C-alpha cells in the first residue's frame, strides 16, 4: 500500500502543447536592417505596426537601416556637458548674477551678518 505522500496525476508540462486550441498568434512580418559593417539583422514585428527607421545592430552596435545599399552612418555622440554648461544654456549671465546675489543674501541672513 503506497503512503499518503504520492501525488497522483500528470506533472506540469507533460501534456502535449496545442497552441492552435489556445490562441492564435498575431500576424507578423519580417523587417531586415543593414549596418555599415554589412551585418544583416532580421526582426519580426506586428503586421499593423510601423517599422522603426533605425535599429541598433546586435553585432557591432552601429545604427542599421532598411536600405541595404545606403545604410545609415555612425551616430555622432554629443560631448559631455557639465551641470554648469546646462545652466548656461537655460540662463543668461545677468540672470545668473541675480540668482547668485539672491543666494548670497539668503546665506548672509542665516549667518546673521
């Protein structure tokens, strides 16, 4: 007589997979991209979705386009900008002087000067 620890029935995953009975895959289409290094990348997207104009090549990281004869060039990276460079883009020198004077006045008030 078996002990009470036996689990009867089928284990998970033992039944045959019948995807036709459970769901219908969405219609898809293949889109091919080429990079400057002649790497070909095939992706599948939904049939009704618009394909992106650029795709990063998984082999070399360069941008890839759909035109095999004229792939996109290397994307130019922006140089590193410091916090001060971003502030100078948003504010004029006069605005910066006014903010600095305001901050110094608040600091002096807190110190009791």
